[in-house]
C-alpha cells in the first residue's frame, strides 16, 4: 500500500510534549513515521501512514491531550 503524508497544526511545542504524544502515535496502527517541527510557529506534525487515516491521527493526538487540526 502506498504511503500517505498528512500535515497538522498542533500545540506540541517542546520535547516533553513530543514525549507525551509519542506513545500514542507510535502505537497507532498504520503509522510508519512522524515528526513535529517545534521550531515552526504552527508546530507542524508530519505523519507518514500506510493504512492509518487523517482522522485516526487526529483522534490519537487528541487522546494524548493536544490540539490538532489539518493543514
């Protein structure tokens, strides 16, 4: 299956926040990689997925306690 790349605006703004969300994103089936650009003012989360959907990622990040919206 082809990988899809999703980009989101978040409030994940430090290494502690990245640690807080990592278990949620690492545990999400269908996500093959992700990173947060904490230097960007919009704290852009980039997710590469094969089977996970944009909505799966949004729900997972919200469960971790962060704000997220599609870019």
